[in-house]
C-alpha cells in the first residue's frame, strides 16, 4: 500500500519552501493518475474521479471535505455530473507541500473504499 497514507500531515509555516521539482518527481509515482498542473502560476496536484451520476460525485466530494476538515487542509473540488475533480496545493508555500501528496493518497483511499 502507498506509504503516503500513513504519513502525518505537518502544518506548513510561513517561510517554508514548496517542494522542489526533484521532490515532486520522487513522490508523484506513488499517486497513479494524479498530475501536476499550473493554475495561476502555482503547481496543483489534480485528479478527476468518475461516478455513475451527480449524487455519487457529491457524496465523494463530501467525504473529501470531511478529510480536509480533519487535517485543516482544504482542496478545490469541482463537481459535475458523474465527476469530481480534486485539486490539492498549499497556499502558505504557494505551491506543493508533502501534505498535498499525503492527502491525495488518502483521497484515492476514500475513492477505493467507496467503490468496494
């Protein structure tokens, strides 16, 4: 299983640096189908999850929201019919932090658990 799931999120502090390209390249293979995209010149970790209808996408988005509240780290979630796109990044570092990778792995686990 993905070891990111078992890591503990650490609150980023003002002045912390975002992950380097090398650090991102090392972590990204642990997250199948996640990709790094630039939004307003800030890297985001994104993945789209497919569902049979809008209601199931909304249920999943609420599960991700509960995870986000628990960790006090909140993604952008775009819900449409049969789809929930999740985007993690860390505002404080203006880029990607290890927490984003940890929570992406946990997002995958939520999806897996919901569909088994």
